[in-house]
C-alpha cells in the first residue's frame, strides 16, 4: 500500500518532496496538482509548462506520482480546450509529452466531470494506469449512483486495456463516517485496481492561533477515521492534504510585513501550529523562539527524523534564519509526509 499526499506544484511542496528520505519516497505516491495558468497568459499558456518535466524530474526523480491537470484552469475559469498552434496538441497532450520526455513515472489524473476533450486526451495516451478524482465534497450522496454510471460508461468502458485508481476526495468537509461509507459502498461498484480516500482535518489557516505561540489546533480525525474504516475496507488506501490547503500569498496588495510566519506541525494524533509575531514586529526573531518551543515540546520528534525537523531545530539553535513563507511550509509538509508514511 502507498500514501497519497496531495501537493501543489510549488517550490515549497516540491522542496518537501525532494528532501524526503529515500526509503520514504518508496512509500508514497504524491498527487501533484498542475500549475495554474495566469489569466493574463491564456494566449501563451505553453509558457506555464515550459519546464514541467525537467522541474519535476529534478525534484522527485524516479518517484511514482499522479499528475492532476484540473487545477490548471482555476484562474482562467472555463475549462476550454487550449491548442498549441505549432504542434496542434492541446494542453493535456502537451503536458503528457513533457512528462514522458523527462522519463517520469507518472499516472495522469482526470476528474469525473471533466469535459470530453480532457478525458479523451488522457485515454489516448500510452499511460497504462489512470487516476479518476471524485470530488465528494462538491455533491450529496444521492448523486453518487449517477456518477458511478457516468464514470463506468464514459471512462472505464472506453479504455478496457487500462487500469484505474479512484480518488474519493472529501477535502476538508466535516468528517462524517456515514457519508464516507456511503461513497465507499457506491463507488466500489466500479471495477478499479485501487481506491484512495482523500481528506483532511488540518485547519486551512492559522487565524485562530495567537501570535508567538505553539498551539494545538485540531485532532487528526482524518487519519483516525481512515484507520477505523480500514477494518471494513482493508484494501482502501489513504491520502491527505498534508498541512497545506491554501496557495501562497500572491496578491500584490498584501503587505509582507503585516503577515506572520507559521509552521504547521503534525503529531501522531493532532495538528499544531507555531506562529510568529507580525513580521514588522520582529517576526523573524520570534519564529526562532517558536521553533525552540516546538523542539522543547512533547510532540517534537528529533532532528534526524526528517529534513523539516532538522530545519526547525537549526532555527531554534540560531543556525538557520526563516525569513519567508515558503520555507516553513516546506518544513511542515516534509515532517508530515515522513510521519504519516510511517504511521501507515
């Protein structure tokens, strides 16, 4: 069995993957969500993916991963077919070519409600395995039977020579075991090689945490729920959103000095957040104090446990200065993946 962390194609997430222990890389199948095409670059969408294959290859090498095209369209709205005038290939075909050229071990991912051009492009590829992501958090259980029919008719029966992985995605919806079991029962009707439960109980931000503290924020009900469900569904596999739900601060209107540095830290049972003071109020200095509080806590592992734990220790000792937002995100995700892979 494998662990399926959901990650954005950003420097923080890819840095977390790159710095995993080699033995951990063999225990995971990351789900990497596509870069988003900026609204002002729709006519030059190819530039967003210019280094797609070489970049991922440099970060994760031979690690098997799932690549999800869906988020490419989040900033531009309508999911219409974008064609490269030179090659006459659409965005999905273009990206698959980039990943194949880099000799990456990847599984293309489609969503259950993707338009036909995306589904057809993936089914026509030479990839022997395909992931189907079902956003269960977007609909109620009465619709599941109709979705089962759609997936069976429009996807599975159109490519009988391929194997499929179902990703049942509950995102950060309040965990309801009955709702999840309903989905498992319904989607088990589809003949697939693997079924993965995706969910999280990690907070999407640190708004409820006081500055200059290291605080408990939530129980890891996501993983606890999975362990309970596995008694009835022994073949079910697990994935989560690690400790990162929201993309980085990108707006030009955001004042960097009016933000906090934050480290999301997982224990076996709970989620914690360390939060500095405002950057304009010595945030870089106080995140060092927060790291010291993490290191002194009962939930901290040890510097050799993960690259993230080593970085937190080095910051606490004054040997590493954290001055930006991506690095603490990277450290928290790296620690979380090392921990969860071993728990599973």
